C-alpha cells in the first residue's frame, strides 16, 4: 500500500495496513537539509527538497506545501517581515487594512501572477513531479479568521466582531473568494488534499465562532469538496469550546492541538471523524524520550481510535531529537 493510498483509505473508511503518519514539519524539515528558513519560505525548490528529505528519512505518508501564513496577505500588498532563519511575519502595526475602508478597493490577487502564492503553486507542481502517486501531496490555504487577522490585524478584527459585523462579513467574503482561487490553483498543480489553517479561530468563543467563522469555514470546505478534494482542518491552540462546530464542518481530517484532549474531540465529533494528533510538540516530542513519545501517542490512539492519524498537536519543533520522530514512525507502522 502506498502512503497516498494509506491516507485516502483512512479518510474513506477502508482498511489500511498501518496508521497514517502526517506530522507538520517546516523548520524541522529545513534543518534536515541545512538551509536557512527564509529559503524554505521563499523558494519552492528548497521547500520541495526539504519535504522530500523528511518524508524519506522518517517514512511520512505525505509531503506538504505549508510554510507560513503570510503568502496570501503578501500578494494582497501587506507588509511582511522576512527573517533569515525564521518564518515570515505579518507587520501587524502596519496592517494592510488598518483603515478598513481600504477593503472596498482591495483586489483579489491572481495566484498565478508570480507572487508568493505562485511559489506555493510551483511547490505543488514540483512535488507532484517528484512523488507522483506515492505520497499524499498537501496544499494549504488560510481560513477566514486567520486571514482576516493577517490583513486587518489581530486586535482590530477581534474588535470588529463586536463593533462592525457587516465589515467582518465583507472581509470574509473577500477572503473566501481569494482562498478558493488559491486552492483551485494548487489542485490544478497536483495536490491531493487541501489543508485549511485557521489559527485565530481558537481565540474566539463559541458564539462568535458559530455566528461568523463557522459559516465561512463551511463554505470553504464545501467548495473544495465540490472539486472532489478532501480537506484537513488545522486550528492551533485551545479549541475545546468549538469542537462540536469543527466536527460539523464535514472535514475529512481534523487536527487537534495538544490543549484540546483528543478524547474530547472524539466525544464532540462522533465516531466517523478522522482525528489527527495530538501530543504536546514541545514537552513530549521535543523534550521527551522515544519511550515517552510512544506512551503519549498510544494514549492518543486509544482515545481517538479507530479513525486516527499519528502526529503531534502542531508543528514538530526544529530541534526535536530524530529518535523521537522515529518513535512516531515506529508506532504508526506497527499499529493498524
């Protein structure tokens, strides 16, 4: 069974020969090829080389185009701070939509116009060329709340939910159109699944999530499904208050970060949702031992079984001991 088929079978409820293994690696992957992270985030060829290296070295079942959340905002014209060996960051004090009236003149960027979105599309195409149908290829877009925070600024968008709901919906409409165009470009380039990262959604309560965020996440998921492509949802942070809503989106895979017990996710989302995660990436994966990693991932598997994918709760830290990552691999391959 190929890695790609292993993941797709898990999603489709078919038998698998072992548990899929899908940890997010970005800085960790870049360090495996001894390149500064700025190269990974700005040159798709470096990203592809790093993803292929970790997939081969640790037998991951996928390769991913994810690098940072600032690609779409950059192509919209936002000010981005590039670091030599750390992820690009939004220049939040100078957010593109500090003046929210600028939204009416903001044009949705063409994902094939040569900017940072194009670089991700190029990564998808090169990954498809290099791995074919062996590994699952993952594209990535930002969710409505996360991208709104990138364009408007985190503090501003959180106040907007209360002070200007019509603006929030107009902004989310803009984001929905832009992200779906970006997703379609990556799908055309060869990705097998689209990841949606909506980290800022963990900062709102269930009332705001259900009223504002969930409807747009649902539109994203449904539109991607209409293209016959599965969806992976990743929301960093503590999502305990919105687990039920996340489960109703219909995503094929739901990542749970470590602050949300995976048993709570299973209880809230029911037996048919594929769950991924969710050991503490720092305390357990980076700072632990192969034995403690194995014990922790076994607890997650027991709580989430049978529809379960092995991973940490969030990105594998860059200085994680390789033997601890091998422990994830050994657990996945030795369990059905």
